C-alpha cells in the first residue's frame, strides 16, 4: 500500500469526515506537483513523472487531479470502479484491499450566498472546484466534487468483463497491428483537416516529422516503421493542437508534444520511450505552471486517443494499406486546432481501444 492510500485509510478508520478526506486529497495533489518541481532526486522524480504519464495513458478520460491521485495510491491501476459497479459485473473486491480515493461529481441544489460561510466543509468544496474547474449551473443545480472510493480490477475477483475478448485492431506477431494504428491516426487527422505528406526529402533527415501551422500540413519521413510513424504523427498533431504556431517557448512546446506522443503510444501499446523529466522541467517554473503544463499534456492526449480510437473502431480492414486521398480539407476544426490548450469535445461515438470503457470523465 502506498503512503497516500495509507493516509486515506487512516483518516477513514479515525472516522474522518468528508471535509477531512477532501483536504487530504487536495494536499496529495499539491504535494505531488510540488515534489515534481523540486527535482530533489533525479531517479525518483523521473519514475514519478513516467508513472503519471502511464496513468494518463490508461485513464485519459479522467481529470489531471484524479490521474495524480491514482498514480499516488495505485500506480499500476488499469481500470477502476466503485464497489457497486464491480458487483454489477459479477466481481467482488478482495478482502483487505485498500480503496483508491478520487474525486467524483455529485449534483446538489444551489445555496444562497448566506450559506457560503467559511466553514471547513465549504473550504473543502472550494478546493474541489479549484482542482477540476468543472462547476456548472443547470436548472438550479450545480455539480460539485466529493471524495469517493474506487478499486482497481486487480483488487477484485470474478468473471471477465463483457467485451474483454474484443480487439478492434488486427494483431501482428506482437499482438498490435501498427500499420492499422498509423492508418487510423492519419484518417483522424485528415478528418480534422490536416494534410499528411509522406516524403523522403533529405531535409527531414534530422527530424522524423514536421508540422506547418500555416498550411496545417504534417510531413512524415517515408523511411519510418509503422510504429515509429504512429508516434511521430501523435507528436506533430500535438503541436498543431496545442501550440498554434507560437514561436516563444519552442523547447517547452517540443517537450509537451513528446509527452503527449508518449501517452498516446502507451495507450495503444506502441513501443516508445518516456520523455526525459529533467529536460521537461528545464527553465524557471512554479508548481502552478507545472500543473498547467501537465494539464495541457493530458488534455492533448485525451483528444488524440478519443479521435484515433473512433477512427480505429470504424476503419474497414481493407483501408489499412490504402494511400491517403490527395485532396484533404484545407482548414482545421477551430475547436480542436485553435492553438489553445483545450481539445475539442469527444467524438459523437465513444472511442474504444479493444476493451470495455466504463469509467467516467472526472
């Protein structure tokens, strides 16, 4: 059990109230980001950074705060759900397992200004709203976030999950069809208005790919393997999504794109290397600036995973080896590639990557 999970268990055993648990969750997130920013121990910090990116790849629909909490309490988690949800799937939580505490949305009636007193409970709710920035107004109700217990599938026992045997990719000898994945990525990017140009030109010899923000063109080295090509497509797409052709902070942009590509590759089981943490952290920064950069990464990765997953699910088998059409749309979707850190809304159909998705976006 991690020290973070132990603290939550201790708080519960001591009869900890919801405000107390909320405070602990907020502190854990703050301390994690602060520790990443101190660079006190290179090996440990690189491991924590890589673990967080790996968690992003498995829980791309979750907020950064919940990704950090899962990383702290159960770094190897793959799928989490509450006790009731596991029971619905015929699985039981093993005796003695410690819960993973995360934030979950709850609706409640809006209160009058007089009810917003500076009490511990209201302070905890303020922390929740700040962490996720997802408070909404809807017919006199608002969405708030409260601490809830979930468990990883590895903490449960029971029958396989429905659809677990499905695989929307066509396996090669290593179990993943990299050509099909690359094709799905290309189809998604073309659908969003990108031009994909596979070229053997010498000027790409030192760069596996480039992205032109003015023409919305991604150029890819023709000599890449399918797996490498997939990673480069994710990297260059991240530049178009997140950076909007801005010239300042080029090094930081390159490292953000590298991290997005890593998360996307890990999600689709494509071999890749973790970004260098110390390079990522180069330059002056504050914990809040670091949190913003991590939030940019997880949002960019989420948009690509959803988009590629949607294309992969609907890609006919015979299209995997076909060339892209020459006349791709010339303009990009303003919501997705507007140069801001926020990706577009999810596809109309949920993205699936060969396994059942039942986790919520929180």
